[in-house]
């Protein structure tokens, strides 16, 4: 808090690098664009927390409108969201084991924190934890719609698990989750749309089968930044779990140019050698799962090598001490590496936001 007070209003030059920097105007533009796209439609957005892990950003998303609640990948993220005042969370993942199911149940004392399931054992332990805590946990059965990660097959397998959830005291069957993660990054928009329709068909058919079998489905949740528009228009899909759209990254910028890059990593050049410069961040400070970071505002420059604490940049005229702004290829893992984001507007520090979910991988 005292660091924040001493920094607000100061020029961005005082930021010690490497540091995560947020452009608040770009963030607001992204949130507005997403909210507008869903206005007046039955489908809502349930923004994924994992892309920024920052409770302040989550509240901005809730305020932007068209929102069902927040999605989290992990229990520990959900704990941060609830502690920060978010009242409706979906853990779009399996929460397994006595300790974690007990913590999930405890969260439901003050908020609605739903969870995805895909196994009988997990359903049983969730029911036990809910009964012990004297709460009801809302459950979505996860359906594998082509990504081949978690989830049971659509149709009878899903119906069978939904029946068990319905019959388990302490649990409430709320619906289905199906994430078309295999489609979100397909570069060609037409091909991406086609794969979305193909993936979502069995999910919405399963919804109808559940309803026909007398099991009301309140929520069918799926979708990401790459597919938000097509998934969000499919009848029978209630929520889109897009997350990356808020802050964006270099990989998603290629697929979704309509959203602005709001998150960058500010670095300092620490060495200039014949034909290249070295900046003071490496894979421990910038998510590189989709390749090396891009150099902002310098299309002529290229990061050609990333090691733990260094990036090697060619094509950049730089001197030792110069600031270089990098755009991570993968934003979600980048935010996991920092405990705060500097909100910078017009070259001045406007605020410093904590990244409460940083390191929350349990
Ligand atoms: C379950 C789930 N839902 C939604 C998303 C969407 O996130 P993004 O907006 O980054 O595409 C992800 C990303 O990995 C996910 O795992």
C-alpha cells in the first residue's frame, strides 16, 4: 500500500524492471467491446480469471456488463476472488481430494462457487464435503467436446453422471461445461467457426437429452477468446468463458485483432553487443509458451533468443539503460509470474494493482 502511494503520479521511468504494465484505456476498450457484443443476447460472458489473476480487473469485468460471474481455473484462484468480493465463481476444472473439496465447500458459505466434475469418485467426495460444511455445491458435468482433456463423452455417459450428481445430497446439478480448446487458436476464422459448430453440437444435444429426461439444465458453459462470437451465438450455450480478451497477448492478437494489447512487460537494456541487445527479462518473467515475446512499437526488432533472465533482441538501435517494452506471446502465464501490475497512462503511473492469483496453482 505504501509503495502504491509513493508511486502514483510518478513518471513510468521510476518503475524497476522487469515489470508488468497495464494500459487502462486498452483494458476498458476490450471490456466494452466484449460487453457490447453480448448485450441483448441470452448468452452471458463469464470472464476467465486465469488470464490476469487480478481481482481489480475481475471487478472491472463485472462492471462492464453482460456478465454471469467469473471463471477460475483453480481452487486457490477462486479463494482469491471470493476474498476480493466476487460472489459468483465457476471453477472450470476438477477439484479433487479431501483438503481441496473441504476448501471448496467452505467457499460456498459466502458465495456461489460451482465446480466441474467428470468422475464418480470426485462426485462422492464433493457431496461428502458439502454435507460436512452444511452447504450445497453447484456442479457442472464436464463434457469432452473434442479437446481430449478432461470430461466425459457427450450423451449417455454425461446423463449417467448428471443422474448421480442429482441424487447426491449436498450437490446441485446445475448443467454442463464443454470447452472447445482445440478450436480457439485456429487461424482461419471460417475453419474456426466450423470447428466450433461441430464441437458444440453434441453438447447442446446432450443438454436437450437431459431436459427431456427431467433434469433441468441451468448453465451450459464453454468458449474462449478465440471462439467467443461463434460459441456465444449457439442456442443452448449460456456462458462464454473468455479470458484473454481483457489483456491480450501476441499469440491471440493474430487471431483476435479487434482486441487491444493492454498488458506488456517493461524491460531495460542491460548489454549492447555487436548486432544485438540484451534486455533484463527471460522466461522467468515472460510467458513464452507460444514463442518469444514481440517488441512493442519496433516492428524492425525481433527477440531471437530467450533464456531464464535474458532476451536477445536484434534489429533494435538501443543503448544500455534504454527501456524496451515486450508483448508476451502468452499472457496468462506471464501474469502468474508477477505480484503487481503498474497501471500506466500518458507516461505516468496511475495505480498499482495487486495480482492476487499469482502463484495460485493449487
Ligand atoms: C476451461 C477453459 N475455459 C475457457 C478458456 C478460455 O480462455 P481464453 O480466453 O484464454 O481463450 C480456457 C483457456 O485455457 C479454459 O481452459
